[in-house]
C-alpha cells in the first residue's frame, strides 16, 4: 500500500486549494461491474473525468484520491498521465475515505474541497466558485440547485403527511469547500455517519454558505445517470458558466 506516495505532487503552484476525492465506493446501485469510480464513461473511468476537470481549475494545488484499498497502485497508474495526484486507501464508509485523504493534505494548505468522484462532469467553473467563496471568508461552502419536483412528506405506509415548501429547499452537490481547520475539526467531532461533509460542519453550529451548482455536477448513481452523462459529454459547450469562470 502506498499511503503517502507523491504527497508533494503539485498542480498549479499558485493554487491555494487541496481537493480530497473519495472514490472508494462500491457503486452497488449502478449494478454489477466493480468500484463506481472506475466504471467507464465513453471509454474512460469516471475518476479520470473527475480529476481532469479538477486539474483544469487554476486554484487547485493538489489532489488526494481515496481509492478502493485493493486498487491504490492501479488508480495511481491510471491518473499519473492525467495529473499529479496522491492516492491513499479509502475506508468502508465515505466518511472514512474522506478522513484518510484529508490526513494526507499538508497542514499549510488553508482551503480544502471534498469532491465525489461520482460527480465526474463537474466543470472547473463550479470548483472555482466554491474555492472563491471560502477564500472570501466563508468557513464552509456548498454548491446547490433549486429543487424542481414537488416534495411530499409521507408516513411509514406511504400516506402523504404534507407538502413541503420547495422554495426553501436545495439539492446539494460537490465539491464542498472548507477552511481546512474547520473540516478537520468537524471530522474529529463527527460521531454519527454523515453523507456530506457540510453536514458534519453544521453540527458544530458553523454557518454553511450556498453558491450556485451546475446540472453538469450530477452524481452518477443509477444506470440512467451514465446514459445522461454520455449525452452531456457529447454537447459542444456544456458549461454555460465557462465564460464567466
Ligand atoms: O455511494 P455514493 O454515491 O453516495 O458515494 C459518493 C462518493 O463517495 C463516491 O465518489 C464514492 O466512490 C465515495 N465513497 C468512498 N468510500 C466509501 C463509499 C463511497 O470513497 N466507502
């Protein structure tokens, strides 16, 4: 196992951001076929698509990937031609994978983003937007989209209890950005399992700021998401924000 390989590997020397990429999940909901981050989208693993877009964001100084423990060497070999990355062994839960990668981020890096490999088409404009909001003073930042469906709360028998006011709801994406000290404190304090890192920061009573996300930052979870992502990749200029990034 190569836990701290290439720990000094840097991308953009002027960048002030480390990105932690949990990529150790099994991806059961996608059907059989191995770890989700290594599934192919137009001939390349999701993780390659994700890291390529992270490496294109000028703020990003280094990337630490948490890979399935059996695949650490293979993932390093896979990503070496794409960008200089550090690869560590992930854990049984997403939270453990993030913690393992965070432990490999040098203390002097003040801003840390956590980005799911499964959101592999997230454009550099979103990565820059999240990093900028932390740089401007926010302790924790999440990219969000409005909720488009009507949302009902139901009981255990699937009987509707009420309709939720969706104007106050947001769907949350990654990368989520943090002052590094805040993320480390939240992880140290988190007793319960959490599905997103901002959730752990919220529990410390720290305000979490929202910035606009992107339809391109969809999470590849089900087979239909792969079909949609294949279509999005074929669009000539899929990121409407690219010009203003
Ligand atoms: O399963 P889910 O889609 O919620 O996973 C979100 C992200 O967390 C994926 O990129 C997945 O690879 C990662 N993950 C991980 N370690 C785990 C479980 C999930 O790095 N044990």
